């Protein structure tokens, strides 16, 4: 269902602190008992055990009272690394999309800078100041404001897989957005898109000449004393405190959905080792720990002030603006204790059991995070996890357990709720239709489908044909090399009895894709993440596959020869793939076949 949003912009003056609910009890100023007490610690450890996590969590809680000042508690639980090192409050985790708040607040600092020329505002149209900007929808292209971008209402779905191509610069990536199909109309629906926050991260270098990462460090992190927080994985690794992202290999989920299998460590997901200007810094590049998240929560609850000296680091009106809802994220609450949720800029806003919260989650390979504050109660909690499989649910269960403790509410077993949901989703997963033993073959020979394809947004895709009989690839040297690597880098991945087209796809959570023939010109599409084990006594690589009945590739030979991909653009809930008479029209992404000379 689509939810039409008003195009009227928010008033400049936004009430920052919500009016207190008479039913909400403030914290007791005379109680200094620990929040992370023996009871809560036991509950967190129990949650980790219930999900059989190979990893752990870093937790920060802060609480302010008028009489006693700040109460700050930070602690680690479980394992930080596959070598058995424990999580502490110094352990560093990637915080994923919780980086977006730093991004949009940096934009807010520019908006507040009266010496900046040209001046910008929340209602500045991006096209008016950023030459690289453009979208396929001409209305969205010309009318998108900073507020539209921060609240994900441009009509553009995720399109995360555009990182398939050589990533390039931030400027080059922004230039590719104009070639991506929208999935809804402008301002029609909340449509999460990471690269819109790449656009926002371009404002500091565009308007000041200062790299984005340097700008955030100099004007937010360092003034707050968040000295352990960084955009650079090398800096984090050199500290000795960077956690391993933990994954489970070889789990038989039919026997146990929460099975541990063989514990594996992800190589750190971000390629940003030390140079500013990364495409992923704005939307998801920050690394931090529980100690620094405590500072961050205090700053947000203090409406932009340094919690130590009270100096304004981020103007209050900027904090208020990005916390104010613009788009609808959750139109109907999933649980009776929750409410519908709205989105401002890098922040979601709703209620839990009558208490208003402002929060955001973060997800990157191997790491999950949840950072939540309850302004009317002067309370905040951050949970950082390194469990790839169930880290989000673990963080949520820990968060709710701590909130129930602090607000003196009857405890809800959120761990059991989330485990029940996960089990139900696994049991109700769509089962692919089996391939016919005698399928209709494509309109042209399989070998003729091999070759180089290009989408201007997604880049180059070289499909290599794999014959079940003799593993002979197409003629290119790169395809012959790829075929030779299959036993090593893609062990037990491909069905040798099905004609298949295989391609490298260097990107987010993905190293390869393969198209397994299904019927006539239709192929089942599967993405693969091949990860080195780094263990000479083990197999060289282990593999994660992601397939779904809706992941489809369809070839067309009418007019321009090409292949259309469906099921991977990541739209809002209930948004269908494009419709149309031709394969190109109904493709989410259209790769046209090109000659090698045209690459």
C-alpha cells in the first residue's frame, strides 16, 4: 500500500522536546543503583545463549537526573574475536547505518554556517548546488531537497548492488544515480537508499573543500572527545580493539534454525582503510565502541551540547530537525507495545509502551547496531553486535530488556518473540519451483548468451557460460580464469547439471552472481559471497548464497540484446517490480550486451 505524503515542508521552528506523558514516570533522582546490574547482566548473557551467538555485544546506557547529573555505564558481553577475545567497552564495532545521523548532522552544520557561500537550507534543491546530481525521474531530479533526501522520499529504491562496478569517487557514484530506475513516484513513499546519504556526504567537500570524513572528525567527533570513533578500518584494526564480524558456516537450519555451525570471521567489510572520500562513509562507514556511544547518546539527549563542558557542538535546531518525522516508515505497529514509526533524517521516531523513542539501526556484513534514546526520560541505550545472522534481533532484545528495567515496566520476553518470528519466517519461506527435467531451451544457444553486458548505473557484467558436460567457458581469458577458480573460490556452489552463466560482481555482500537456466529465456538469479578462510589447514574459501524465487534474469533478443534482472533493487514494502510488454520495460535493471571494444 502506498502512503501519499504532503509536499508541504515542515515549519522551520520544530518542537524538539516532546511534551511529557502524565503517565510516564521520571527517573528517581535518589536512586543510583546500577542499570547494568546483576539481574540485567544475567538477562543479556541469557539472550546471547538463546541465539547461540558466536559473538557478543557492547552496551552503553546513559541517564541524566537534575540532582545527580549523568549516570554512564558501558560494558561488553560475549566474544569479540574468533580467537576467544572477550568484548569490552573498548571493543570497536562497525555501526552501519547509525553513521547516517553523523552525515545529516554534518549537513546541518553547513546549513547553520552563516559564512558559507552559497548558503544552503533544508529546502535547498540539490540540483541547484550539485552538478553531478540527477535522477531518472525528471520531477525528483529537479525538485529533491536536502529534506527529501534525508527522509528517503525521492522514489529511488535501495539499488545497493551498484557497488558491483569499480566504486569510483563519490562524485562519480552520484553521477550514476540518474541511470537507476525509481520504484515509486517522488514523495510518494519512504524508500530507503544508502546512496542518497552518499550525496549528503558530498556537501562538505563541495562547499568547503574539506573531505567528509575530516569534516565530521574535526567538527563533531573531536569536539566531543569521541577519539576512538573512526571511518578507517586500518585505524580501528591498528588499535587492537576491532571486533571480528562473526558468521556461521554450514548450518543445517532444518535441524536448528539457530545452529552455530562452523564459526567464521568476516574480513572487515569496508574498503576504506585510510583515505577520505569513500562512497560508503556517509551511509555506513563509522566504527565505534560502547564508551564513545555513551558520549554520543549524552550529546543527543543534551540537544547537541558537549556533555562535559556544555559547549554547543551541534545546534539544537539541527538536532530537532533531523529527529522530526517527515516520512512514514512503519504504517502499522508490529507489536501492541509499539506504534507506527516516522523518519526524519537518520532517525526513526515512535513509541514503546507509551514512551516516545528516537532511534536508528545499522547493518553491515558481520555487524549490527541499535542506538535509542527516550528524551522525556533523559535516557539512552546503544547496543553493538558482531553476530551476522541474528545480531539485529539480539540488539533489539537487549535494548528492550534494558528499557523495561530502567522504566520499571513488567518484563517482556523479547528474545522469545524474535526467535518465534525467525522460526516462522524460515518455515514459511517460499520454495522455488523445481526446474523441469525437459525445459524449453533459450531462443539462442547458451554459449551465445555469454559475453559482456553493461548498465550505465551498475557497470559492466561479463557472463561466462559453464557447460555441465565439460566446464568449457566462453573464449575470453577472464572467463577461462574464472572457470579455473571455481573449485577453489566457489566450492559446492554450482549445480553441474544445469547450464549456468557465472560472473564476478565485486560489491556489497557479493563477489559473484550466477544465472542457472530455468525455462526458455528465464534464469534463476543467485548472488554469492565468497570469503577466504585465512586458514591454511582449512578450505581456502567458504561461501554464502542468497537466492529467492523472485530473483530472476530474463534475456531478450528483440532489438537490443540484453538481460533484465528482477528481485534485487530493494524497494519499499509492497512495491512490485516494473510492468511492461518488453523484457527491458519490466526489468529493474537492464544490462545491454556490448562488444568488448565498447567496454
